[in-house]
């Protein structure tokens, strides 16, 4: 690339960042209360670890959303992000289930490489004659190889297990998800090329009766329910008291070097891959099973590029206002884009505007529209 072209691209990038921080094409007013890891409701307090400290977030913020896309469900945003829109897609093989709207966006941020990966598999597997939908965000580190491998393979392992259980069996969701994560990790263990590469994984399996979330690392799943933010996963940070105890009991150390890191290297205490850090970094996910309710609104899955700068409450308020039509994009070449995809794009724009430099991937799933 010629020097003039490089200078021009750098200037355009600076202008985009300035636009994100300063312009006011869409206004979001959010009242922020409670902790970063969830709301102050009694149901969610049980999911909040005491090491989490409260953060200060502004009571209002202004950002812009400008989208340019190519034709089809998979689109390219003006800021280089990739958007996938599953707006209003009916789950095949389940005629009594209403349409499900979901969308995802991945943006590289200020990083040199995109190491995140996103997986959306509608109607993944049959359980009791009903379909389960699969959503996952993978945040790779030291390279994208493990995140990409998980995107291609993990949903297949989950499908095999759900189909093997068959109709009429009581599902041990926790055991099933732990088994699938373990199989994924073992398949990678034999590949010397990815011995020093890993990925976080937050997976949500959405059925009619339950939402199952399996989390391994510091990506996160949050549900909007009845106007509140309900954390369905808790980040695996090395300084988390129970994680710190586990690491030290195994003979490892957590060193505070530009953030708390296992052996001074990795900023998450659980991941798929990273064989060179075993047994201190493990692939066992924490699994939550949440009963579906008529109060369920939406589900957000995202990498830490979002959660490092945006609280659960703010993210849920933004998505809630977007899905209700209170926030709309001002300029876009996309026709009939689902509000779920628009909400995902808006969250990535918000993360950039608040200074996130990391890869950021977001999935938003509307839950209120797929109840029978």
C-alpha cells in the first residue's frame, strides 16, 4: 500500500472514532444502578461474586449507528464489523414455534487480528420433539485457531449429545455441556500447532422450557427479564477468590502484571486449549439452567470487548430500548434489518465509543417472540 493510501486510511479511522465519540445521530439515556455484574434484584444477587467492585457509569451517553451492508444475511458494517442477521427466521421442523429474531456483530477494534468467532445454529437438535437453538461466542487468544475450531465443531458435539439422549429422557444439562467442552478440548490437545493457543467459550442452548448457558472464560451471557439484567454466567478471572484458590492448590500462581494473569501470562482462568498452562487453566465450564418465563425479553452473549467497558444493566437497557423501537438507527442502507441485529450493532458501536480496543463480538436473541 502506498504511503499516501496509508495516511488516508489512518485519517479516515481517526474520523470514524471521532464520529463515534462526538456525534449525536442516536441518543441513549440509561439510568444506571447496581453492580457491573448484574442488577440489584434478589434473583441475580446470588450470581454476583463479592470480589466484583462497583464501577461508575454515566447516567446518559450519546453514540451513533451508521451501517452499510452487502446483500444477504451476512453483511459488512462501515467500521469493518461483520453482521449476521437471522431476523424472523422460523425454526424448521417445529411448526408451533413462533419466529425467532437474532443477530450478531463482530468488530476487530484496534487489534491487529480478529480472534473472535461467533456461532448461530438454529434448530440444532431435537429434544422431546422440539428444537433447540445454539448460540456461542468464542474469544481466542494468542491466535484465532482455537476459536475457529470451536465455531466449526462444538455445536456438532452438542447436537450429537442431545440426539443421543433422545425423547423422554431427563437431561443432565450440566454433565452434557461439561462432556462436550471436554471432548472439544481433547480433540485440540493432539494438535501441537495450537498447544499455546486457546479460546474462551460462552454457549447458550435455547429450548422452549429452559435456557442452558455453559461458560468457560471471561465472555458473558446476560438475560433481559422483566426489565432487569440477569447474569447467566460469571467471568472466570484469575483473581476470583475460588479460581485463585483452585490455581494455587494446583501449584500455580496468579501474578498482577498489567492485570491479574495465570503465571503472569493469561488473563482468564478457564479456556479451551492452552494446553501448556494445564492444570492451572482448565476447560471445565460452569453451567446454569434457567427456566423460561413469560418475563423473558432477550439474551445477550458477548466477548469481553463489550463487558470490559459496558455494564450488564447498560447493555440490557440499550437492547431493550432498541427492540421496543425507542432507539433506531438514523442512516442505513439495510432494508428490513431485524431489531435484534440492530441492537447487536449498537452495542459494538457503544463499546468502541467507550474506548474498547479489543475484538468485540455480540449476539442478541429475542426471547419474547418465540414462546408458544
